[in-house]
């Protein structure tokens, strides 16, 4: 079941040829690059770089669907696994921590794309879902931005407590992913004391984590990205 949550995380779907594929680039590279002005799409220009699009614009829908699909999958896993007693407690707590990390990731993406994330006092947060969606719970009001941050950070604190330093494979969540995501969330929240926590978290990742910073960003994109060499302990998923 947890594999299904990661499937949502990777944005698994079918491509235009009907082949099963991961569409990570659609959510995390293509649209953000258009919004930042680093790529130009003549078909959709100037809608994205000039922010001249309606709520029905496909990119807005894709980010919304991605976030809530991931959150819903994580909620389904948490609901179904929490009462199970046949799983060893250590393994169970790690799996639940992975699900909470993935739920926090989905909610953070929703907050950054679809809410007034820069103003913790705003009432325009996201729809916070703690349970698997049913017909009776499809339509819920938005939370406040503050409530969204509280929920996301609570999930990440649980994940940090229970995730391993390295998981069974590099593309599964580990404690350093959770710390890095927490730092990103706090950077955007920007309340008193948040940036101090960001410095503490990132220093911890650099000093104690199993990942090493690249010496050259240019080389990472021009040579190392195509290389099978792994001179470092690994690469973080976030």
C-alpha cells in the first residue's frame, strides 16, 4: 500500500501513448520553469510567465490534483495501517512516518501553489484533509494558513523522529529528506525564529547527513547528471 503513496509522489500516470510513466517533470520542472521565466512555451505564452491564466488553466489543475491525490493516498494508508497489529512496531512506525512525510510534501505543494502562504495570519490556506475522502467529505472549507503550517510541521516532526538515516533504497524517504523539507517550509513561513531553525536544520544536514554537496552546479548539470558515478553517499529525494 505504501508503494501506492510513492506512486502518487512520483506522479505516476499514463503518457499520451498509453504507456505507464512518471510525470515528475510536469509538476516540478515544466510549469515552475515557465513561471520563473527560464523556459518559454509558445503554445501557452504569455499566460504562465505573465500570470495571465484562469483557474481552469491546465497547469493550475495539475498542481491541485497532484497535491490532493498524494494527500489522499497518504491518508488512506495511515487509516488502514494504524490499527494493524500484525506488523512489527518498528516497521509500522517507519511506514507511518513515510506516509506522514509524503502527506506533508503534498500539503506543502498545495500551500505554495494555492494559498497565501507568505501570510500565516491569512484565512486563505488549503483544504486540510486528515481522512480518506468520502462523498460526505469532498466539500470542505479552506483552513487558515497558520493551521496548514501547523499540520505540515507536525507531520514532519513525526517523520523526523521515526524515519531512518537511509531507507532501503535511495528514492524512499529518510530523515534528511524530512529535515530538508521542514527547512523549506520554515523558510516560506518566515515567522520569528523560523530562520534560526532553518540554519540549524541545514547545518545538521551538511555536517551529519550521508549526502555531500556538489562542488560545481555547472558540472552537476553538464556532466555528472549523465554519469553513473556515485562518488557521494547518495542523493536526497527532495
